[in-house]
C-alpha cells in the first residue's frame, strides 16, 4: 500500500479521487472570484488554522490535533 492510500473502498475525508479540478467555462464567473464580494480574515479563526499547520508540521496526527482543539474549545474555522 502506498502512502496516502485508504484501506477501504473510499478515500480519506476530503481527498480528491481524480486529482482534477474543474475550471469554469470562459463565460462563467469563477466561484473563487465573485465580483462585489469582500473577503476578510477572521483573526480568531486564522490563529486556529495557523496552529493546525504548526502542529501538523511538528508531526502531530490529524486525530490528535482534532482531540486537542476540541478539548480546548477552539473556534472552528
């Protein structure tokens, strides 16, 4: 079994099965670039996201990160 493969019939949560991301047609507006929408960073949520990346980079697994954040009552991004 290669690294990153699931043992069952389904791939792990939120993994792409084909690795292909569809792009909008030339006459369609991208859902990531909607005109008139203002995006803001919510600092409390951004701090949690940064912490998740730091913990993951430090070798902590996903389950342990989730348990730790849930125990602390962290804000869900």
